[in-house]
C-alpha cells in the first residue's frame, strides 16, 4: 500500500499484542527501508536474539542465528522493504530461517511495492492496504482539524475548501494527521 496508509501501524499492533507475545518466544523487528541487505538483516537478528548454550562453536553470523533459533518459534517483522539489491538474499534468508525445528514461525513484511510483495509471498497472498473509506476519512480529518467529527456551525464557510483538500489526500490517515 501507499505511504501513510497504516501498514507499519497495523503490524505494530499485531507485534505488541499480548497473545502474539505469548505465542512467539522470539520477536524481532527490523526497519529495512531502501535496500534489503542480508548482512545488515542478519546482524540485527543476531543483536535481537538471546545467547544460547553451545553457540561458541559457531564461526559465522549465519551459523550463530541458526543455532539460536533452532528450537525457538519466532516472529520476524521486516518493515518497509523498498527493493532487493539481490533477490537471492531473500531466498538465502528463508533457507537459513527454515532450518528451525520449531514449527509455526512467521515472517511479516511491509512494503509499498507490489513486486516486493509478490517476491516475498510464500504461503499467504499479500494484503494490499488502501486509504480509508471516504466517509471515515472525512471523520478522521475533521477530528484532526476541529477536534470533532462535524464542521462547527461557525466554520461551515470552510466546507468547500475542506472537501477540496480532502480530495487531494487520497484518504491517507497520515496525510489527514499531517494536514490537520
């Protein structure tokens, strides 16, 4: 979905949900942004996972992560991937994380790019988020501007201007907040 539609906010809500926290002993959040870089992703996973017994024999970051996650169910969020510098890096990450013996791990990805969503899908079709429904967007916009869901009576002369502005914001919650 487009920027500001609420992708990260939705995933944050899921990530911080108590049932999700109870279900996944290991939760890792990585803000990827511009280029998906496997080395940086692996370093972040290494930093965000706890040490386990027997990891001293691991000679690479990849071996260390495989060892740490071998018996753990994990949730990995890769937020805001814009592009892959090397598509094979995604496959390498999946192969490495797939070595976990604990079933039920999940990787959630947010992106603005449909081609990225199509590349990372494995078992579930990507969900595209769009802006709010126009009526709901108008309510939100008015709350940001007037702290109310309707135009105040003494501000009705601004109705046309407000409608013009709303039409340019593409029903984006972030745009409503920023402009409001």
